[in-house]
C-alpha cells in the first residue's frame, strides 16, 4: 500500500517542481556569538539556573564529594549509574571506601527488558554530559552503548557531570566543530533544566514527566 | 521608510473615498497643513477610490480597473500624499502585487514609491513644527493596522500629537489591536467585528480621554460609530483635522 | 482529510462569543504568550534577520522537496528507520494499526502530534480496540474531556484551573479534587508513569526531519516525548511531508524561531534528535522505529507556486496568539484541527472552498500574523487569494471549489462599485443627489449588520471634491 502511495506522492511533487524552478536566494547564516571560557561558564550557569537547574562548580578532583552531599540532602537510596563510563568507574571506586550509609549504586548493565522495573524505581540517575551550549544554556547528552538513554529521563532526579572545557558557544558551533552530520548517534538530547509545563492556565509547574530536578556539576580543571 | 525625498514644490493629494463622502473636513485640513508649509497641492478632480474594498473582498479585477484609473490621474513625478494609512498602504504596497502580471508593472512600481501617508510626509519631508493654541485636552490615539504594520507611520503620527504642548496623549492599553473594521469584515463577520470594536471602545474609555484621534477614516467611522451607538461621549476625530484645530484654535476649514 | 461534520461557522462563532469564561481564558493565555514572544525576540534587527533566514531555509527545502524526501528516506532506511508513505489520513491510520497489530500491541502512548489529530488517529485506534493515550499534559486534559485541541501549542488553554480540576476529579480514579497546579501536575505524572511503563508502542510527531542525516528532531518541555520515544519497544513517528529540511546546520536557527515563537523560550527543556533504532550493544531505546510521511492534501498546495508558502509553516502557533479573531472565538470555532490564521489558509486549500472557504472571511486583514510569522508566510495575501478564488469563475483557479461563493448580489455590487469609481462624474452626481435629498442610507444588506452595533454613517453635505473647488485648490 505504501509503495503505491509513495509513487503517487512523488509523481505529484516532481510534476510541481518541474514547472517551477524559482532560484532561491542564499541567505547568510547568523553570526556566532563567542564568549570567553569564564563567560561561557557564567552564561551556562545563569541560563540553566533560570530554568531551575541546580548548578555546582567543583574541582575535577572532588566532584564526587559534591554528589554525595547532594544525594544525602535528598535522602536518595538508589542511584542509577553507567559502570563502563569514566565517571561510572570513578563513582564505583570512591563508593567502595565510603563510610556511613551511602546510597546503593545500581549499575545499568543489562538490557532494559531486564532492568525496567529497577530503572523506574531508582531515586536518581547520574550521567556524563558530552558538552554544553552557552548561548542557550543547555547540556548535550550523547547516550551510547555505555550510557543508556533512560538514565537521564526516567528517575526523578538527574545529575549530570560536565567538564568546563567542553562548553561551546552555540549549537551551530558544536555541530560544525565535532562534525555531527558524519557522526549522529542513535540519540542526542539537549537538556536545559528539569521537566516543566505551562499547560494549565500558563502557570509553570515542574516535574511533569521527566526529572523533577536537574543537578549539573561543572568540573573546572 | 528608508528614504524620503527633499521638500518638493508640488505634491498631489489623494483624498480617499471615505474622506470624500464622510469626512471631507479632515481631507481639507490635510491640504491646508501642506499648503501652510509652502507646498503647492494638486488635487486631480477625477480621483475616486484606491480600490482596496474590492481587493480585500475577493474582486481583484474590479479593484484593478479602479486602481488603474487612479494611477492615470497622477502622471507627474510629484509625491502623492494620502491622509490614510490604509489607502496609502494599498497604493504603496499592494498595487505592485495587484498589477504583478501587468506589462506596465515597472511604471506602477515607480508610482507606488511616490505614495506617502500624511503624517510621515509632514514629519520627514516637511519637518513641520506645530504651535498649540488650544486649551488643555486629553486625547488617545488609534492606528489603523496598515498605518501600523505596512506604512509604519504610527510613531510619526504620535510625534505630531506630542508636539502640541497642551495636549496630553494617553496611550491605549491595547493600542496595536485591530478595531474590527477590516472593510467588509465588519459586515461579513459582524459579531466578531462588534466584539473587537467593543474592546477598543472600552480601552478608549479607560484612558479618560476626551477625544480619540486616528489617521484613518475607516477606523474612525467604525469606532466613533460604535461609541455613539452606545452613548459614549468621547468624540472621534481625524489627526489632520485635530492638528488644524489646535494650531489655529478653531475648527477645521469646511 | 475527511471531515467530521459540516462546518457551521456562524453557529460556532455565536457560541464562542457568548461564552464569557472561554474568552476570558483565551485572552489571558494569549496575552502571556504574546508577551513572552516579545520578550525573547526583543532585539528587532536580530529578530528580523532570523526570520529572513527561517524563510530562506524553508523556501530552500520546499524548492527541493522531492529530492530531500528521497534523501531522508534513504538515510533513515540506512540507519534502520522504516519509512512509510501515506497519501491520505485513512492510509496513515491503517499503517499505524498494521504496525500495532504486527506486534500484537494494544497500548499506545502518544507524544503531542498535530498530524495525529489531523488523522483523528485516537478515534480510529479506539474502534479497533487499541488504547491510544495522550501523555502531553494539555492533550491529556482534553482527551479526558473528549475534546480536540484549542491551540496548536497549548491544547487545553481554553480551560481554567477550576475546569481542569473538575475534569481530573471526574475522570481519574482516586484523584482528589484540587485546584493547585503543582498537585494537578503530580496527579498527571503519577497516572501516566504507569502508562509509559506498560505501553507497547510509543508515538510522536516530528518538528523537523533532517534529510542530510536522516534525523528526526523533536522539541518539548515535559519529557513525555522522550519517554514515548525511548521506553516502548516500538516508536512510530508521524510527519507531514513539508517538515523535511536539508541540513543539520539548518536546525539551530529554525529551533530558535520555533521555540521562541511557540513558548517564548530560548530553548525548550529537551531537544531530542533521533537517528536510528537501538543499535548493537545499546541497552535501551526502541528496537523498531517507523516514520510515516503523510500527504493529506499537502502536495496539492505544493503544486501551486504562489500557495506553496503555506507549507513553510513550522506549527509554532504564534499567529493564533496574535490574531484578534482567534482571541475572541478560540480554537474550536474554526471547526478544524488547525485554527487561527494558519487554519484560515490551510483548511480551505486542503478541504476545498465549499467546506472551509468561509474561514477566510474571518479576518480583518490586520496583518498581526504576518508581522510575527517566524518563516514570513504572507498570510493576508493568501487569505485574499482564497477570497478571490471563492468568487472567481476563471478556470485558471487552482483551489478546489473555486467560484462557490458566486452570487448575483455581490457580483453586481462590485460591478456597480467599479463603474461608479471609474466614472468620476457619476460618482460626484450620485453623492450630490444623496446628500441633497438628505437620504439616510437604508438599513438593508450590509448596513443592517453595521447598524446593529454602530450608528449609520452620514454622508457629508459637501464632498471633499466640492470643498477643494470651493477653496480653489489646484488641479493640473
């Protein structure tokens, strides 16, 4: 059925473009605004905080301490993490020697078909961020076989670890620099804050379906 | 408007059909203001209508016939001044579309470039300076949609009012909203149009203004017609007539 | 797109204008959206540049539409996304049903998709025993109340808190009555979480489909879109064929325009780019992704070079928010899924003039829509085009149903108007006679409607022509 429709649709479209080949003027793209490293961090933080993200700037050495504090305040019992990522390994290592009653680390190492109930019942998920965009205040999440997609959307709390030197000026810039067209993964997500809606009388409400809270740690070297 | 011409010796005046039939004092006031600034005004007597009513109502051929007639009447290269943003917009921005397939399109485009709405001409070409002789008065301003969005002369009009030192201009809360005239819209969708003009008159009332000033007679007829129907005492007046009255401390020349 | 019931626009308008609560809700919400848009696009020069760019990018894509669609299909297929083509809404519905059936699936969770509304997908699936559940909060609310969306971006905006509280309380088991927005939101979250978990198939729309990479781009604030397109084993994406753009690099300005215009944000909470189904080694994501590309009248619009710009629309909804008519009658009065200015030009072109041509009369041609359209569609010109073809018998007309409005009264009226205005002596004579006799224009025809709300305009005793002569103004 689809084949016949496809043929008919294309016949109509081709017929129309044969008749009209109006030259389309090339419009120049918009200039990319550039910020200094300091400005990038500041702009990202400001924009994300305006979207109710909690932003911490920490050192590359002690970010896990910040994570522990954040989890403690919220009485998180189970934290979903990706064991094969750099941050996952660092977490495992630090957790081993942890005193007191730290949250249980839940490794996302099986297929979702076997992990679904767990994924939907953890209190928090922690992922890396592949980068961020200063101009619009958004993280770039680049899920992979190492870091599954659901980690950053199902748990009510999402913690993202971002290296300060991976903050780009704009989406256009990072697409160019990293040659995205040649490297598109299954899924790329830009995230600018916790889930929200204004569907009821234009009143802002948070945590509709996605995480109620987003915490970003910006790691300065 | 990007470029305005130098002050000319002569201008044409296109009165518009509503001014001709219902608000001729406003039309005359516009002419007097131009003459006062030392410009000779030429009024081709065979002029009638810019064609917009038919153009907007689904009758482009009839609109074209009437528009073509008007174009013939202004053969010299003088600027053509129009006391209406709506009609000026029609002649300036829509004639090129109406005549897009016409062999004379180049001539018509040049014609369109000579069209100016009265306020912008007074402000940018004649650099008019107004001395207010009248008593203190509160007024409010309404722009036709085409003055606002096509001709973009709203600020020019308001700047003229602001030159009058005893006139207190109170802005409408929803100044940029359509009054609901829309030509035949008012009779094709009368209930929606009525809802729009009611909001406009409510807005006018809340300003406490004694008078509603506008540069377009379609809007004027619509809004003041509604105000009178509802026994609202605020008067409505065309900008040209209002200015003439203020600088001469007497009613317009009619 | 076959419709439902014949459109009784006058009745709809009357009903809407008499619903004070509806108008209050709509006006308040639209004022917020208008303000937010103005704030995010506060730099006039930059905004103008951006809109010009948006217009150019969409025009570019439309100029190569068949090639880009072919490229999109090729790339998607390479990446493992199955591409299907539907000429009509009925075909598209059947395709969705077939995919569901092939998996023995009975539970569908839906992200917001205007195309699916166009298709009336939910009703179709329900007839076949499939639960199609809306997960976008606004869509969820109206689904509970058995309504269609009232606005392209905020579907339940015609309802206020009290009304929504009642809808929840009446339709959701164990839901306490509350008017607190945070609590209402929490109820929705809880109710839908189970549904995401259990769903067999997830459905979404597509904001932009990138031909260069075969990428489907979706924007949202709630997260339900990500859940619908990631949790279930199967993801079905629906798009109108005009949604394809050429390059990934075209996305950033178009996203800025769409999001700024729709919600007044610099970016939505989530921008989701999907290029394939679950790849080797990945732990989650749908194992099957389907893309259904829908025509449903778009190719007809495409065929006319001057009407083609209708397809530039990126469904931001800002024309609705700025429209003085929409602000007074709300979305449902228009009778079709797409209301407001875009609806006034789209519906007559898709449904034909007889069915939907009346919508083109519901405009004062104020140009507020054109002023804000992010891709610079000349909406008022298209409204005039629709009006022209409604009255024309010229066989060169291209919209179905042209000439449907032809009637002797209007044709004669404008012919007479033309004669009077091309014969200045007749014009002058006529006016003079009327004013000498002091005849008040009779309250018939259009004047009947005019005088319901305004006084009859009075012809002046002396026309401007006469005053000009009297004052000795020159003529050459």
